C-alpha cells in the first residue's frame, strides 16, 4: 500500500469534510481511538496534517517504493477525507503518526480489508525519513497489529514490499512477519516493474509472539 493509485485518484476528487473530533471509543467505524506509544501517538488523520504529510511522504527516499502519494496539500486533504469515509464504511483504517511535542503527522499506518468482513487485510506504512531507525516504526506496528487483530477482528494481515526495498523488508522481518512468496513484476514505479515480497502475519501467531518473553541476546 500506501497510496494505491486508484485510491489517490478518488481522493483527489473527494470533497473535503470537517475534521472529526478525537475519540477514545473502540467503535472504530465512528472514529479511531488514540493509541499511545512511548514517544508518539497514533490517531485519526486530520485535514491539517496535509502539509506535514506532503513534506514527509513525498521525498524520493520515502516514495520510491510506494504507490505515488498526492503531490499537493489539497491532494493530501482529499486523501485524508477519503480515509474518513472508508473508515466509516468499515473497510479501512489509517492512523497518523504524531511524535511527542508535535501536533501534526509525520507518517501513516494503513489497514485495508481485502475480503468482506475484514478477515484478511493488507497493511502498509510510510514514515518521514527523519524518524527512520528511531523505534517509532516497530512500536507503532505493534500497536496497529494489536488493533487490527483484537479490535477490528482481522485474522490475517498481508504486506507487500518491493524486493529492492531493503528497509521495508527489514522492518517487516523484524516484527515477525513471515515471507510467504514472491509476486513477480507486481508493482510499477517510475516506469520500472518490481517483484514484491509477500509477507503474512496471522492473528494466532501474533498473540503467541506477544506473550513470549523477549529473545535473550547473548554477548561475549
Ligand atoms: C518502512 C519504514 C516505515 C520502516 O521504518 P524504519 O524506521 O526505517 O524501520 P526500522 O529502522 O525500525 O527497521 C528497518 C530494519 O531494516 C534494516 N535494514 C535497513 N536497510 C536494509 C537493507 N538494505 N536490507 C536489509 N535490511 C535493512 C534495518 O537495519 C532495520 O533493522 P534493525 O532495526 O534490526 O537494524 C520506513 O523505512 C519508510 O517509511 N520507508 C518508506 C516507505 C516504505 O517503503 N514503506 C513500506 C512499504 S512495504
């Protein structure tokens, strides 16, 4: 994911609606809860996140292996309005990543139902490069996976990462996703066709992993 081409097209045409208030309910179709990490929060996207998302997610290093993000503030506003409508329809959730001390988003985690009822879903993520390697991804991913499995009720989450996307694949591997296959020439960007790795995480495996103690690190 981020920014499926067809989603971006719809988002660009979307009517901008008012920003929903922050909610703490677990009825996610009426509004996403705020999930709290150690140095950031995950919350519903707001229209005023558009300028910071434009700055963070359209750099070449962030965007090179994802579907093209919007290229303007109104384009991002349309995308944000679209995320609210899809969440209301019960087919999609998108969390904004907001570091402590900031008020606007520097990245997103998305989860999209790919079968009726949200049993199987696809997730994707993009974070501004100043926040790479800071631990925000791994902790945010745990919060989003807990939410997708325990609150939304998904039993399987898939992710696709271009083979050449070292950080994307490394990030998925380290949180315990399982490499399930190779999707040949499944992604096109800048006129080039890329193979993608298909990564899967099952709810049962995730719950087991969550219960296990952290691996022991042996040092000599
Ligand atoms: C994907 C993304 C959210 C991950 O966040 P991040 O902060 O960079 O991730 P982390 O640093 O926590 O983890 C990446 C891991 O990959 C490893 N890695 C980095 N480059 C690598 C490479 N070329 N090959 C293999 N592993 C690599 C890192 O060492 C790290 O593992 P470690 O923490 O055990 O050292 C972020 O890089 C991003 O937004 N990228 C652009 C958008 C994108 O590609 N989205 C993913 C689509 S699937």
